[in-house]
C-alpha cells in the first residue's frame, strides 16, 4: 500500500465522493436543456461531464442565456435534491474516524454553496465540517485553489502535502495540485473514465472504506 503523509486536515469533494445526488442533477439538467432547446444528456453523460461549476460551464453551453439556464437548473434541482440524496458506503465511518482523531475536515465542491450546506444539514453532517465551500463562495471555483484556501481558513493549517484533498474527478485532482495538497482519487473503476495523467493522484482508492483503511494503516 502507498504510504501517504499523515493528514493534518482532509478536504472532501461532495458528489460521488461522500454522497450520490446525480439523480437530482440529471433531472434538473434535463429540464434546463429541453427548455433551452438542447438535447439533454443521459445520466452517464452528466456524471462524466458535470464536474465544473455552472458559472464556468453554462456560458459556453447557453451563451447570453446562461443566467436564464442557471435559474431553470436551480428551480428543478431545488424541487428534488433532498429526496434523491444518497449516502455512499463508508462515508459516515470515515467522517467519524477523522472526528475522533481531531483532524479538521471540510467540503470543497462545485455544487452551489447554499444547496451543498442544506444537504449536509439534512444528513446531520454539518457537525463534521470546519467549513463547507461550494461554487461561487470563493473568487474562483475548482480547479482553482481558491476554495481550498477558504476551506482551511481558521484551522491554522496551510495547504500543503499534509492536507489530503479527496475527490472523484480530474477537476478535484487539478485543484489538489493547484493548492499543493496530496491528491486522493476515490473512484470504483480502474482506470477512471477520464484522463488524470495531467494531475495524477498520490493514490487511487475505490471508496471511503478503502480510505478509512488507508488512514488507519
């Protein structure tokens, strides 16, 4: 097993890392695409393509109607996102273990910050996190390093190799590299379905239970 530096803090992506809420995202994007006259993506396509924030992707998709499309998406998402939220195996266990070890944790996601914090509160997980940083909370979204630095504010811990950034996508890996953190890829498939060669992970694990084992070894 690859030995990682012991973490002083751990930052998590949200969707496909700790939880699965692609059903709500897919339904909201389908409503948006159809209303805007676009062919909607399948859920498989959404999982592969919807990695960056709306403010970084919708202008290219919808041009000067990006604001209208954003409103449509959030109207559709808000209607269903709590009922479709699903906890991924091992997520509660790794959060409890890090809490027991007094290792600060935070969330860094490209989901809108308000919805992200609402989902964490709905699960009763807001108690675990020092900070929950979503899209538009920082000056720039992932893959920029800005939300990492925001997430660590107040911990007394600076971004570096002793901060693990745990996520499922190339965007997460790029963000970890940009901030100088240790990049941990959680993905059940091997190899992952996207190119991670530009910003390779320090370790690739299938999920949170394997991450827990990595932490305890």
